[in-house]
C-alpha cells in the first residue's frame, strides 16, 4: 500500500476530501520526523512506537581498496509494533 492508496482509503471511509486527508497524513509524517530528529520517541497505543535506536561505532571494510574504515556511532529511526499489532499480523498470514 502506498501513501496515495492510504489517502484514498481514509478518504472513502471518513467522507473527507482527499486533499484534507493528504494534508493530515503529511502533517503526521512531518511531526514523526521532527520528533525523531530531536531524539523524542513517538508512541501510538495499540499500533506501535517510532523510536530512535543508537548504533555503536564499528569497523567496516572497503572491499575495493581492501582497507578498514571506522563507522562512527549514529542514531537511526526504527518502528516497533505493539503486541496486539504483531498478533493481528501473525494470525492473518497465509502460508
């Protein structure tokens, strides 16, 4: 599902205009990005958490030059789904 599909689905279910829904979705994503960039996690009960994970410094290899490089410690954004979300996905998967 793409962002456009999401906007269309929400628009059909709520009866709101697509433009309004798209502005809301864009605002939500902007707020999540802003919060994470400031080091604040975003918690959505029953859905999951957008969190900042810290990656430790590590040694990597540049294969083409056959040298080692140091990759500095850094933060990355991550999503951790809620337990109810995980269970819903597990029970609906068709193998």
